[in-house]
């Protein structure tokens, strides 16, 4: 078994069978042992004194009642953890101690379980704020099942909506002893990564891999092989990692999709200068994991 990717397999018991037990949920929200995981405008509350770690709060009634959304994350070592959203506050620093940080900046520095917990909270709160109104009739929605479903408040509609994750494929394509990396204009200066794209309706994962590679690099591939997956709540994706073999090394880079793209040898990637001329993807990303494993002989 491969080690789990960052933000995955965090050891959280999601306790799905308890979400519909209103008395149990209310009891946990009133239990002093319960921990609250605050989110403010997609940022997580982090204690930056020493090694970064989640700054969890006690279940204060006023704070919970004020929150725009509340969701049971599950049990960690038997202790209930709830995410709450405080995005309506103008200045979060005046409300609670700790610092609200972008998970993309602190994620690689967190303990594995801590990163998974914060990613889960971030994803749930993003979903709640994005689905405050019914997509069918436009009426307001109401939260249920401890924050894991929203129902249209209009009795004539009452449509449910559940937390959604957008599937995206991400793939390291190789040809001989070289790997294909590209660069998008919006990325930090020098950053290069493997190719990726969202899965379309009616499409298998393997078909999505082949289509995205052809659209971005103009090459056909085979030997598509699954590697691993990673929750990626930026804002709401699940990244599905693959390797694939190019049938040719003759690239036709689509400059509407990529600023540049070319083949890189193993030694070139191992000796990446990690500066504005060239750098590998973020260390918390599955793209980095795909590259590192390929450098170690995978693929």
C-alpha cells in the first residue's frame, strides 16, 4: 500500500450513522469536550506558535449560533469535531485567537491528520456557502443531517442537495526516460506540473486522461494506470492520479491551455533549481507525488 497523499486518510471517523440523530448531535454540541474547527472565507484557524497546528475551539453556544454553517466532521479519538463558518465577520482576528491561514500555505507543514481535518472542514464550509439557495427554484435552503444535506425550504420543491466533489484527473505522461510537464500562465513564476483536467459527463476516468492529454499536448497515449487520489478542497475537487505512456514524443502544445510544455529527463527534475526559472509543484499536491514516485522508478 502506498502512503496516503496529504489531506487524505486522516483517521477521522465520519460517524455517518449518527448524523440523523438530532439528540446525539445536540448533545455533542453541548459537550465541553467537543472541538470546533472554524473556517473564515475558506481559511483555517491555525496556531502558528511553533509547529503549525489547528487551533480548535470549545463549543461556545454564542459562537455556534452565530455561524453561517455548522457541520459534523466526525469523531477524532472519540471526540466530536464540528466545522463552523464565520465568513460574515469582517475581521476574524477580533473574534478568536490564532490566525486564519490559507491551507495551501500551511498544509505541507501540518501533521498528516491535522491537514486532513482542516481540508475536510474547508471543503464542507465552501459547499454550504455555495448552496444557500435551491438550484431548481431559487428558494433558500436549510441544513439537515448535521450539515450533510441541504433541503429547499419551499414545501412545493423540498429538493435535497448533498455535498459535491468535482472529479479531476491528473496524470504524469512519460516517453522513455522523460516526463511531460507544462506550465499555466497563472501559476507562480517558474512552477511546472503534470497535466490535469476535469472529468466530463458520460466520460470514464481513462477517457478523460487521454482526452486532456490530447487537448493540451496533441499526443495520443496508452498504458494508462491508476496511481492514487487526493482530496483537493481548492475549492472542491478530488484529484485522481494516473500514469500514461506517450505513443510519440512529438508535442503540439495548445497555447490556449498551457503557456509552455516539454519533456524533462529524470536528472533534470532531480536537480530542479526551485527558483523563478523552474520549480516543481507544491509539496502538498498529488502532482508532486506523481513526479517523485516516477523519479523513484514508478510509472
